[in-house]
């Protein structure tokens, strides 16, 4: 599992023509799948959950089948990097699985083309209200619900206590303004970098999210650029200044989020902003760094907003097993099963009742860093939301902003021109 926002791959361009006719004009329930009269089969796709969670899902599916005689679930696990191309191909060929694990960002691209089953009239209000309202909202497009929330992850701040001590830093930064000061002190006192954040357009959306946290509105109600504003200029200037002052590694322009993990594990950065699940990775790959690592809440801007990564379940509009598929999706994401999977996978549940479990509320004094990080992550859910709006071609928006930010960071453009160019290009898109 990965916390960072799903990479937007060039497959969008390759399959764009397929998508243009895929579902926009169709209203029937047509499918190439073979249906049997004696047994319903629900095909269920997940993203890279085998073999770590094979036992969990086998038991989950067996339990569902025992409660729903005549329904068979066929589970297919797809490698992370293959899911986008596979689901695009399957939907265009009308052979898509009945239930598929995606994220709202990518799923919204197909929701804009009427690919998914609309859920508002199919799920009772009482059931909808069992999910966190801010998380349910993430799987809506043009006011219509297209997905059911599943598991979540919020970023936390993992920091190197040794580097903090050497730099004379007494507490982790809570805001971007404080982060800039920490980066300066770390560089001056230790020669290391405060943190790493990627400006590679195809990688993490963390910089784009930071703009929203700083009070930037990305697009207006008509979808036009709204970021060419005083808040947008201040946010652009913030990142440009950090880079020009030598407080960010040069690799932020060429390397992705994985580089940030590598630098932190090597002791070259004082802060790693990532999901709590990466603590286990650090403990495995860099045990000495893990020993001096502690956790703190996610860094934010003046809005106080915290980002959250959401995984959801969606169902194709033309599935022949709509009722069984919906029943299975609600079973996977009910309170009991969400709590069980959250404990198994070190993630957060998206239902109100499951998140209120004591497991996410407190830990013993001598608890591990991983346990403390879980409580910190859960405590952020009140302020957490998907910060990037579900809009068409959001990957293009990220590329335009990142490309122009890079140009300003390298001194090729002024901040004003970078903002203006990005806005103009987006509006002409």
C-alpha cells in the first residue's frame, strides 16, 4: 500500500479515444460477461494486497458467501502499477469487474464519463451516515456518489530526534512557516536537509495539496484557474524561496517521493512526511534511524486542513450483478470488517463507529512508535479531507503547476509569470 496520491500515467493519452465513446452515450445494461442462471458471480479486484492479506480476504469472502447463498466472489489482485491500464481497458471493453478497489482521484476521471453505478438512490441514508461524511464526499462527482469509502491513511511527520537535537530544535513544526525555519536551522547546524518534497509532475501531489492547505483555491465553480491569486503567489514564493536558499535537495526537481524515504533512511534529512505505515519500512531498512525516529501530526498551512488518502470501492454502471456487487461492497466496508482490516494493514477505517474504537484513541506509555503514530493519524481525521478536487484532467492541472513552479525555482520565470502561465494554459486546456 502506498500513501502518496496515485501516479497519473501516460496511459490517459493512449486510451483517451477509447474513453471518449466508452460510456457517454450508452444507457443500457450491456455486458460481455457470461452470466449463469444458477449462481451469481461477483468479480472483485483489489490493488496489490496479495500475498500479505491473502488469508484475510479468503476468510472475508468465505464469510460473505456463507451469508449469501448462491453468490460466489472471485477475487483478482492486480499489481499497483497495472491497475490503471487494466481497468481502463476492461471498462472500455465492458468486461470490468463487478467491484473494484480504486481511489477517488482516478475513479473520478471515469465518473466524469458516466462509468460507475450511481449510489445515492441505492444506499439508504442511515447506511451512508455510518461513513465519515468528509470521506464519503471524496467519492462524489457533480453532486452524485459513485464510490463507497474503504481504508484511509493520513500523512504524519516522522522526524530524526538526533538531528533535531544537533540543530537545537525543541519541537516538530506544525505549520509550513515553522517548517521553513526548521529547514534553515538543520542546514546551518548539521549540513543536512530539513526535508524532501517532490516537484516531479507525475509523482506525489503533496505540493499541490500544500497550496490548498495554504489557502489557495485551485479552480472556481466553472473549472477555471483560481490559483493566480495573492494566496497562490505566496504559496509559489514559499517553495521558490526554499529552493533558491538551498534548503531543498536539488533532486526535488527530478526524483519522486521514494527518494525522500531513501534520504531519511540514510540520515540525510530530518523530516519525512508520509503515512504511518512507512515506519515499518524504516525499521526494516534503517534500524538505527528507526531507533531515533519519533512522530508528530501532519504539517499544514493557515487553513489547518489535513490531507487524507482514500481507497474506495466502485461498481461499473453496466454490471449484471448490481445488487450482489453492492451488497458485497457494503459488507467489505462495514464497521466490523473495516476495523479488522485496519488492524491487519495498519491503516484507518472510514466508518464513524470503527474509527471510534479504543484501538485508535490511546496507547500505553511504553508503546511503540508505530502504535503512537496510529493514534496521531486517527486524531487528524476531524480536519482531514481529500484536498484535490475531483475534476476532469486534474493530472494536467498538477503538471502545469509543477512545471511552472520548477521554472520559477530555476530562475527561468518570475513567480508572477509562472502563476500567470500556469493559469492561462489550464484555462486553454
